[in-house]
C-alpha cells in the first residue's frame, strides 16, 4: 500500500526550476504535493503530467517573482521618501512611537492597570527603573510627571501602578 513519491528537490533539478516555480506549476495543474514532516513530495503518477506541462513551449511562463510598484507605495507614505527626506521619515516614526507611549501611559493612569518592571522601564524609555524612594503613599519613585508606586502582594511579583504627580499632566476631570 506504499505510494511512490518523488522528492520536490529532485524535480527542481530535473526541470531546472526553482522550488517556488515548481509549486506554482503544481498549483496551476491542480496537483497536490504530499507533505511528510519538513519534506515535500509529488506522487509518481503526477510527475509525467508535471514534466509535460513544464516542457511545453506554448504554455505561459511560470513567474514566481513579486514586483512592487514603487510609485504606489511612495504615494501612501505620510512623508516623501527622497534621499534627504529619510530624516523626516525617521522623525515622524519617532514622534509616532512617542505618542503611542504617551497614550499607553495615560491609559494606565486612568484605568489603574498595574504593569511589571520591565514594561514600565520600556514605556518610560529607561534602561532600568530608578531606586525606590519612600513616598507618602508607599515605596515608589517620581519620573516624568508620573508617580510610580510599587504594589507588593504575597505570592506575586511586584507590579507598578501609575498616578499623576502634582507637577505632571492636569487631571482630565
């Protein structure tokens, strides 16, 4: 009951086509490759049909290359992409990331969701969190207009809750 299978790598060398071209040709002929683990095979009964289709000169050529239209891509970007305009694009990307971090920080303050130390350091763009000070509400630190209070619960990792500092953002109330 063993079916005869031909490895796809052997067909590539026999036909002189790339793997993508062979797979496109199989798809066009509505032939299903057989996958066994990480290897791909073609049934021996389908090889003759595949060889005939690949060798036929009147068949349309198999093209497996992806061609992007650079004019369409450039038109959709918010900043022009000329050589000297790359600096503007980098600045735009940095500003956008900064705005996203601010939105996340503001949402954490408003909702009271607690974050882990690594996430807080990333949001504040710090390599590591500053040393913990004794604040009136408990251990924490003040950075960039935010009061970061360490929340310690038995059996859990320490997390951080963010509050507006008096000198920071005005309350949205």
